[in-house]
C-alpha cells in the first residue's frame, strides 16, 4: 500500500521524471485515465500528471479515498472508475445549502455530472467539507488516503490563514486510518516572498503546509517534482489565475502565459503515524 515505505525518518525529495512514474501506475489506473469519458479534460494531463501523481501517493484500487473539494470532478473522473469495484470514494464537496453562489453552482453541477453517468459514478459517496464549520468528510479512522488538489491556498486566503489550513488538515487526520496518506498538490510560492503574498495570489509556501500538517500530527514522508514548472515565476498581475487555464488577462500577453503553462506545483505526501 505504501510505495515509499522506509522513508519514515527523512523526507525523500524525488526529482524523477513524470514518464518514469507512469510505469509505476497500475493498468487499472492507466485505463481510468485513458477512458473516453475524459475526452474534454485529458488535455490538461500534461500539466497535472494524474497517473504519476496518484502512483506517487501510493493509491491502490481497494482503498477508501477521500477527494476534498473535487470542484467540477477532474480527478473524480479518474478516481471513481478506478475505485469502483474494490474501493470507496468519498467526494467531500461544498454544502449544497451554502449561501455562496459559486459553491452552490459547483456542488449542483457536480451532482448532475455524477447522476448523468451511473456506470462510472454510482458508488461515489458525497460528503461535506466547509471549513471552519463542517468537517465530516468520512467516518473517523476509515480512510486510507485523503487527496486535495490546488485547494489549500483557498483555505489560507480570505482571512483564513494558517489556522484554517490547520483545521482542514486536522479533519483529514481524523478521517485517516493510522498509516494513511494525505496527498497535497498546490501552487508553490517561493519561500523568500513576503508572507502576505499568500493572501491574494493563489500561491502558498511549502513551509506553511508542512507546519500545519505536522501540527495536525502528520509526518512529511516524501515530496516530488512531478508537477513542477520552473518557467513559473509566481509573480503576476492576477496571481496564479494569470496562467492557463484561467488566463485572467484575456488577450493581453496571452501567448506569453500559454508558453509558461500551468503553475509550478508542489506535490507533498504526508502520513498519519501508525
């Protein structure tokens, strides 16, 4: 279950290429990624490296996995068919009764997506994650893995700061079994930037995530450069949303930002001690 066992006392910093990790992903995972249902979203695989990322976290088809804030379901399209026969997928989404219109629309669209393809999604269990009020993402001690992709910066922004990130990670810790994995991917802010840049840019420092995770009880077992992008300076007029896929500046310097590609992302694997 743990691809990187033996690294309990030191963090393994992995600089292997994405292609080498593809070989580690099992056939079922590769089939889920290659599924025809992903036609609209597979173009972003070159930036998100889903097979390599999930293999790095050590996913297996019989696991109970929680995907936190799945948004439109980009990763759900892979996780749901992969886990459908032997495992369990919890999708910890927004509260459908929220007063925040964006959250409400997103949660409704996600529900419709799942209902439209029962052969893929009929076993997905939808729970609610709404910090700082609702944290029941899965029964305590039931999950083998909790995954969250490009979300932690949102908990930090809008006045949440480090305490909100800690509250989120503490909820993940409660949901996981001993030995369970927390996989985090997020937009990386260089450590030498002012802390207040995290308040609005969409980028967050690795040190903030590691400190919050350790306070929650996790150990950083390994990190990978699978989703790194050295072209990304993390310093733009509209923050991370200047880059694809958002391209918030419209046609202004569009070719420049498309050439950069999606953001530089850290990929961190935390473990709840046995």
